C-alpha cells in the first residue's frame, strides 16, 4: 500500500463517491488529526451517511484518495479498513440478532486498550444483558451495543452515524454523557454525523457542514454556536435540525 | 404393533440422519452466501465414491476412509468455491441455478465415466455388519451407527457454530454480511471455509449413508429434492432446523411407505406443504 505522506490520522482528498453510477459525494476533502473530534451536520440527503460509508468502503469510490495514517485505504475492502483502524457505528445499529450481547461485543475483538471490562464500565446495562440475544434489546441498548462492538475492535478512528436517531430523550442524554466521557478520556479520533445540531456542536470543537455532497463549512463549532443565523443558513431553516441558540 | 413402530422409528431415524448429514451444509452455505447450490448432492456422491475407492481399491480401513471423504471433498469444495462459485455471489438466482445444475450434470458424467453407471457399495467393517437387538427386535448394526453419527455431527456442529469464534463469525455474517465486514471479519475467507465445511460434511454423509442412499452417478440429481426439502423446512443458516426437518421427513416417509405403500411419497410432501404454509422461513430459518 502506497504512502499517502500525511500526518493526519484520516485524510480524504478529492473524494467522489456514491452508489453504483450515482454520485453523492463531489470532490470532498478534509483531514482529521490524531485524537481530534469532528461533528458533521447538514440537511437530510446531503451525503453525511454516504461519507461515513465511503470511508468504511461500503460505497463505490469514483475518484480520490482516502488515507489512514500512512496507508492509502481507498482500494481496501471494509474488513481490511477495520483492521487498519476504522471503527463503525452505523445508523441502523445493525446488531447481529443471532448473537448474544457478549458475542456481539466479542465477534470483532482485536487487542488494544479497549476490553470487555472497559466497555461494561462505560455501559453497565450491557453487562446486565450480556446473555440476551441481540434482537432482544431496546433501541438505546442496541445503540450502546453498537458503540461497544466498535470500541472493542480497538480503532484509531471511530465513525458514528446519527447515534441518537429514534431514541427517547432520556436515553439520548445517557448516551451523550457516555460519548462525552469517551471524548474526554480517550485519544480516539471520532467523527460523528448527527442531525441534532445542538448535540453535534456541543460534542466536538470542530464541525463540518455538508451541502449537496460537498463541504459547505469546516471550522470551529463555537463559530456556529455564536452565529445561529449562519448555522440556519448553512443547514437550511426547517431542514430538520434542532439549532442551538 | 410395537415391532412395527420400532421398525419404522429405527429405519426412519437412519434415513433422517443421512438426510441431515448431507443437507445441513447446504443450509449453512445457502444461508450465508445466498447461493442456491443445486450441485450439493454431487459433493455427497463424491464422498461416497472416496469411501468406495478407499475401502475397496486401496484396502484402507473404513475408519480412515470416512475422514478422507471429508477432507478430499472439503478441498474440492474450496477449489470450486474459489474458482467459480465466488463469481456468482450476488448473481440472480437463474444464473446460480443454471450454473449449479451444469456442475451437477458434469459431475454425473464424470462419475459415470470413472465408476460406471451401477451402484457402488463401500466395504463395511465387520463390527458394523451384524445385527443389534433393540426392544426385542433385531436391526442392522450399521444403521445404528448411522443414527449415532448423525447425532455426533449435530453436536459437533452445534459446538463449532455455537461455541467457537469462527462459528460466531459465521453467524454474524449470515445475519449481516456488510456489518460483519465492517468490524473486520474477512467474509470471503469465511465463505471459502464454510463452503468447504458444508461440502465436506456432505461428502462424509455420502460415505456414511451409502447403505441408505446408494451411491450412483445420479445420486446428486436423484435425492436433490429431499435435500432441498430438509433445508427449506429446517430453515436456511440453521443447525437444528434441518435436524428436526430431517427427523420429521425421514420418519414420516418411512412410516408412509411401510404402512400405506400405495401412496408412495405423498405424506412427506403433505408434511412439507403444511410446515411451509405455517412457517414460510422454515422451522428455524434465519432467512427465507
């Protein structure tokens, strides 16, 4: 695999990607530093989920480079990208129903700082339900399990796709606190795609706003927190985003 | 009356175990890979021929010939998966069916050329050639061995799929291939291993079950419907479902043919229709 000659943990350069012949992402570039946290927001259908799926290798890459550390991972299959250091929490959680909670956690286990005990410490509920089957969990528990499963692959970069979608407010609060703990206590690089702008801006010091498959804004979250009008303009009023005021 | 019931149960169980051993691998590969492998029975026949050649031509003990059947057919399965089956994952079902039917007919032609059109019987060890008494009725020892072998294979598969890391990965990939890949599971390698395992077990079933389903070049074609019924009724991707389905079909078929022979196979197809109407995904199906 060729050297991409970058100091970033993750770097996308002129990425053009989509599903089959359909192009969703157009000439998209950004870097993510080691340990950096990045929130990505934008209206529905602008390509946020496609971006994460493209980084994971689950879409068709038409052009561009994707670097993970010194590796060019653009031609790698998803499993090789996972081994290279990408962890993925998909939008629909995609828990394995035929596996118990503990098996879901262990199925992708790789050596590293994250252990079963640490995950149970972060999500005690999972330990209580360790012998239940994956399809016997509530939505919130499934989301915790999806987090835990990704963490136990011991990734360098964690990709979170709308982790709070469809969850009750009290569960969202619990999960958000766990995410903040993860943010503050680990050196993990994290990209979180999120519809709730308030949560997204509070989570990461850096936010990227996407529009029609391109980057419309990439900068400090504080800039958007302090300028709700700009946030509304970027994301579109009534675009389904709860704006932080 | 009791003698008749015992006879039906015993021979039904022996028939069921052969159906199970041959079919279970087909259910796993169809559940995992979404590949309709209609040539599966040809791998079972190949296993039967390996045991015949090993015991009759090479003079090897039966207990050496059986594992050899598993290994040889599993290796052949791995080669076929790597060279051709892999190109058909995701292809429409018509292409898969045409391909596997072509493979089946090629196997039939190959077996005929190599072994002739007549039935072949492996050399059975003396210890399994006699009779055993059960409830005052005598039964062939070999069929008791077939029943025991079916139970042992069920237990071994349950341990492999249910209690090992590779089994965990197979179940995960059956549930959701993309997500399994995304957490680092090499599903291509898993497909090859699973296809080899499934065909290897079929080969073992062909060898063990030669006394019940006789080894002829057309074995894979002749019994194909039975294997598919076991998988459809048991459910794709399941270990226990095909076992229950095989028990049901084996015992009902033997009972029907023993008690009302003029109806032939009427009863097993009646049972199949009833089960599939009630549970379209099969008894334990992960996927319909």
